[in-house]
C-alpha cells in the first residue's frame, strides 16, 4: 500500500467567492445540498454529529439530516442513545457535511433542543414500517448478545404491532440544532481553499468573514 503520507490530490473544481456567496447561510446551504443531491452523491444528507459528555469526552457519529426548519437543522434518534444523553446534558453540538466529491464541506456549530412531540410523531409516521418497527426494537447503544437476538426482538415487535398503527416511542425523538456559526469550505488549488463563516451572537443578523485556509 502507498504510504499514507503520500496520499494526496489537488482541489481544482472551482472557487467560492464573495460575489458568488449568497447573503443568507440557509440559502447557501440549500443550494449546496441541492448540488450534492443532483450530483448523485451517496447519502448526501449524511452528517457527522459531535457531542460532549459530562466528563468532557467528545463523541462523533454519522446521522441523516431530515429537515432545515425555523433556523435549525433537524435529525432524529433514540433518546437513550449516547448522543441524545450527551445533548441533554450539554446541548453544545457540531455538525459536519463532507461532500468530498464536490470538494466542499459545511461545518455548523450551535446548540440542540428537542423537537416537539407532534413533529416527532409526524415524521415517525412518514417512515417505512420496517424503520418504525426497528425504532421500537432497538435500545440504541445498549449491549446485546448476538444479531440473532436482535432479529428475534424485531419479530416480537412485528407481532406486537401487527395490523396496528405504530406510535412513536416515548424514548425516540428529534433534535433541532440552532447554529451560531455556519462555515462553507470549497477546495482550492495549492491548498489555498476558500472558507467563509457566517456567525451571530444574540442577534438575528448574520455577519460573514473569509477565513484563511
């Protein structure tokens, strides 16, 4: 295998300029998300969620973005999971969208709050039946003896809800991340990448600043 230190490539697909940058970060994000979807990227809504526990230990995992509403980025999860427990102890959170094929990244820093239950139920009901059953089956992040044991739990859940509407479990919900910063990164020649960060503190107005790569 080639030495890891020698694996590199140039970034030359384009530039993000002051003139091309949209004035609203949500509009800019939606434009880039649309580009990722149109380009046929696998899992374009996949994002890394970074949280910190009560001992200061950070954790990261990949989840799927489900909506951008009312100034927030929304995802859903088991409320007993590590990420949910972290966020209910320390609501500071970071999101990262890695659209490598387009030589783009978006980084969000902000705070997380729980999505109202009526919105949770609305989204839960839109999921495939198998996904609804899986949410009831899995006590996320908890140990289990084998995959066979997990499948047996899934079959039990199917029998329990046979021919019934499936409600959203109380232990399953969503988080909305309200950003204080949204950074847009576009790869550039010679590692001279384009970076712009939108930020706001206790204000509805965004300020924008170009950063050095």
